[in-house]
């Protein structure tokens, strides 16, 4: 199939529907974007950022990768964070994981997944750091859910360690970093209670984790 006609048809209907409700919507957005939020989430098709929090185009800046990781050598993710913080001046960075994450499951399985193992290795490191609390869970699904949560918290810490976030805090900018988790089985978001608003809070949060 050379063209995905059904998707173009849906696109026309979607754009027409929005224009009907708000004729200036697209022309207004075409001038600038002023999102308040940066979302760092998983690529999983069941976890679409904008839909989950019911926001319109223009309201949320998004970066997604397998298992919502913030890796300090990942120029893609770092560029997104820098642009969001320095240029868009977002007030909130949300790291959102989800239960049932295939990346986290792969890290727990120990099976070979090819190239992806290099990415998953970052989650295996988190497992290693928290192995005593994780191994104490006899139930496999509980262990999986806990690692999904720990992964989010560690990624919140990684966001806080980026130079741009530290600089923003030093300059007195309002910037909150949040850790959330989404349940694909009921569509409900949960705040993991690790929100930090400055570097001291971030360090204290990280200390509580280990
Ligand atoms: Co996932």
C-alpha cells in the first residue's frame, strides 16, 4: 500500500472538526507555540501524551522513547529538554511511565532482544541499584510495577541533573519536575509524589530513593 488513504481521510475530518468549533485554531497556532508542559513518556501506542491529559495541540511539548528514559548521552532527549526549558520556558517537566511497559518487562526478563538491549541496559542498571527491594517482591507483576515506578523516579532525577535544568533553577526560573505513572488497564494517571522544584529538593528525593 503506497498511500494510507484512510489516515488522510481521518486527518481531513479531524481538521474540519476542529475548524468548525474554532475557526481560528490553526491560524492562531501557526504563529507560535507556548506550551507550559514538557512530557517525557514511553513510545507505547497506548500512552499518547496529549489524549491522556485531554490537552489540545499547542499545549504540551513531547518527547517519547522506549521506557521514557532520560540518558545523559542521548542528544535527542537532551535537545528536547534544552529547547523546552531555554526557549519555550515550560514550567513543568513531566516524566510519565506506565504499568505494563514492554521496555521494563524486557529488562526484567534477561532475554536477548538485539540492539534494543543497549537501551534496556539503562533499566537493568536501575534494577541492579534497587535489587533488594525488587527481589523482595515474590509476585512477578508487583516486581514489574515497582520497577516501572522506580524507573520514573530515576528519570526524574536524571532530568534534574541536566545542565539546563540546573541553570534554570540557578537563574530563579519556576520549573517543576514531576514523576507520574499511567495505568493502561484503566486509563488513570497517578502522581508518584516526587515533584521537585529546585536542586536541593531533587537531591533529597534521590537520597530517599536509595
Ligand atoms: Co512502555
